[in-house]
C-alpha cells in the first residue's frame, strides 16, 4: 500500500528543495517523477558514470532557441508540440495525451523570457524549473473537446495574451515562429496582426548542435540497455 495520502501527497507544491541530486536537480521525490532514482545514481557512480547537470543543459537549450530567434529576427516562438515544449522548458505534463490534444503551450521571447501555459490546475508541476518566468493555467486549448463551441473566443483571448508579450519590452516586431497550431488560433493571430512564421524549422535548427551532457546521457542510456539485455 502506498504511504502517500491527502495529508501527505506524493507531489507537494509547498515543499521546498533542500539539496541537489547528482544531476543538479532538487533533492526531493515530487519533481513530477521524471528524474532518475537514488538507485540509478548509485549504480552509475559504481560504474564511474557521471550524470549530466540538468541546470546547464536547460540553460544551453534556451540559449540555442534565443540564438535562432535573433538570427531570424523573430519576436519569439510559440510551441504546442510537446517535444518542443520539453526542449524549451523541460516540462513533461501528459506528454502522450497532449500529442493528440494540444492544450499546453510555451512562448519564448527573443530576450529569453519564458511563459508556459499548462493544463488546468497543473501549474505546480513546473515550480521547480527556474527558467520558466511565468506559468499560466489553462487557455491554450482551442480544439473542440476542450473549448467546445467557444473555440474562437478562447483563441481570441489567447492571441491577445501573445500580442501583449513582445510589447512588454517595447518591441514592435510582429514576427512569431509557431511549430504547429489549430485553425482557430491561427485565424486569431492573423486578426491581431501577428505574422506567423516557420517555428518547426527554427526548433530543428536549435537542436541540430548538441551541447554539454549529451555524451553523458548516451553513456547512461547504453549502461541501462546493457542491464536490460542481461
């Protein structure tokens, strides 16, 4: 029987970090359960393997996106694809479901400001990630299952939020890269004068050059695969 309950939840947004794990992440086990266990860290240490530092990996990925935005003179990039959201923010809420039902989004500006639209009542799942400047719950789902007959109204409100973000820094750039998008939101962005550009190309270019930690990740994966084949 699980030791967790309503009074002792497994994922506790009120709990603060006390120390860090070997990969540089917070040392408590309610970080959305996406990190290695203590047993995995111990096995890797016994084999002389070093876990990559997640903080450095996250920072480098964000820097790569910002670099690509500035090269193309885009105000920012809007991501609905869960793989692209993960690359930019390292959040992974409901990855499989979101692949078919796009109701999470991430905006990254050309100056590195990050806004995450997460699913309703899921904002606490990304509180441990310092590179996310804002988390907004709901508002990024325009498909019929979520929005129903209010698709256009929801898309209009979302487009208004996007229209406001680049203006915060006084910018007049209306070029926004988008990886993929629902029809209601595309029309809403057009209506506020935002020029939608190829965001998937930008994201692939950002990922093309691998950074620190990649070889370490491959070494850890190879070690795990060898164990599975025994």
